[in-house]
C-alpha cells in the first residue's frame, strides 16, 4: 500500500513547515493556503475518515487543534480561526485551521501563493506564540 503524503510527512520523508507536534498529532502549514497561517492538523496514526477515529483520538485531535488555533490567532491578524473538515483530497483524517476576517476567507477555490521564506516565517511566528 502506498503511503499518503501525510504519512510521509509524519515519517520525515517529506519536509513541512511544522507549527506544533505531540506524540499523537502534528500541525503544519498548508503549502497551498487559502490565507497566511492556513494550517493542517492531523493525527499521526493514519485513519482515512475523521469520523472513523476512535473517540479518544478524535477528542485529542480537537483539543490539539484548539491549542494550535490559539497560536494562529495570536500570530496572524484575524477575527477568528475557522475550522473545516473536507477530507477528500488526502485519505488521512485532517482539519484545516484558517485565519478569517469574513466567510469568503474559507473559500477553497481561492488559494494564495507564498514563498518558502514566507511559509517558514509564518510557521516560526505561530510556534513562538504557542510557547507564550
């Protein structure tokens, strides 16, 4: 079976702009973001569909996502951090955390391009805010 891109990121085979990590979860910037600070949060253990996760893992993912969202909110000027689950593009459970000032900021048909330097800087700022 071929590993998903997220499994390869967890294994360290593919680099990412890491925002936060625990034993069970990983948060990293989306390289095709909707907005600066758009972060993906995943369980390290592969489960295709988020609602197939066991209760404990699901709740853990939500708690970790909340912690990451708090860091994003401090690092990126926005009114709120939106959360969405789509799960069609990668067969590995994940949530999108997106800094938003209006509903249009959650439009997945309007992605932005950021340089590697911009992504690294954003990830560093969010990590810094998580340590506060």
